[in-house]
C-alpha cells in the first residue's frame, strides 16, 4: 500500500491524522535533522498501522515535508 504523507516537524505533539484514504498528516516533536524526523515518521506509522517498522519505507521525498511511503501489510 502506498500513501502520501505531509510531515509537520517540531510540533508540540506526536500525532498521525488520516485526511483521506491515501493521505495522512503527521505531526512530530522531532526536528528535521540527520534523518531523525523520518525515523519518527516511520515509528508513528508503525504504531498507527500496527506493523513492524521494517515493513515501512519512504520511497519519495526523504528531504521534503511531503513524502510517499510504502507500507507492506
């Protein structure tokens, strides 16, 4: 399954919000430095979909706030 994600780093809380079927907004308290925000995005999606982190991969937009993520359910 592929989804699009808009990331809001350095937010006041960690949150995954489903906007529509394949679009999610993710707020994270982590700053976008050295891939730390991407790691947190994967961790939050892992909890949201209840799948291991190893099944989630950012396939586009690693340095962008808008990302495409592949989740192997």
